[in-house]
């Protein structure tokens, strides 16, 4: 569903350990009409946010301040929240049970992020 057709700005969890990159992404996402949950630099904080706030989709860096994002990714999957990985690492770093998740390779553009999120938000 196009952003213009949504009753509220889609709420996007952003988990990124690089503070400068996270703030750049926040600015770009807000300019594209998204509301940001976070950003968070850790998987534990991301899980806490998902447990206490509505989240429509998520963008996850593979490596966060407290380790990998894979536990958080599995939590999102169980809750039915669509997500994608945003990383500079090789796809081989992703566990087999999450190998079907879309990956945006860093450096990533605002257009690529928005396009990915719109696609994720259209998934049933």
C-alpha cells in the first residue's frame, strides 16, 4: 500500500550501531514520511521497543553494539513484523533460518531504503 494510503505514518524500527549513519537514516526516513521507533544501537533495546511500541516494519544492521541482530530478527518474525537487513557484510553471515530476508547493502541510498520499506509494508 502506498504511503499516501496509510491512515498513519508507518512506524519503522531502526537498529543501527553507527550513530552517524543511524541519524542520517532517521532524517531520510522522516523526510520520506515514516515515523521512527528508535533508533537503537542494540538488539536488546530493539526487542524492548518492539515489546512496548507498535512497529510496522524494521531495518536491522547485522552487527549491533551487543552482538548480532538475529535474536531480534526472530522476534520480529514471530510477531509478524516485516524487516530487512542493512549491512556491509556478506550474505553468508546470515543464519540459514533467516537467509530468505531481504538485504540492503551499505552504503545504501534513501531511495533504496524507501523502496524496500514500501515493499515490506505491502506484504500480507
